[in-house]
C-alpha cells in the first residue's frame, strides 16, 4: 500500500484515483488528525460482496467444497434452477 500525506493527495487526487483503479492497490492518505484509505469502487464492491457472502452461515465452507469438486461432477448451467 502506498502512502501520501493529505496535502499532496489533494494536489494529486486525479492521479491517485486513476492509480487505485488501474493497479487495484489502495493508498493510505495521512492527515494531521486522522488517516484514510483510498480504494477503487470496484475493489470496495468486491470487499462488500465478500463480507456479505461470509455472513451467510455455511457459505464459506460451501465455496471451499466447490473449489475441490471436479468439473465432471458438476451439473451444467442449463440444469440449474434459478
């Protein structure tokens, strides 16, 4: 994670926003009284989705089981009842 002070972040805001979106690396903005982290909207959405899925009982275990299942043992997408 890169770090920048708040004065320079203000001057470089456009460049910072471009960088966090391009490289998906957060930037720590250090202020006199508090700090903040700048991340891309895409990364924020991914974090929120992960937190939501992790809050569902048994979901993490189900995902881990699915990763270890061979493709031959899976049903086709057409057979899934949405």
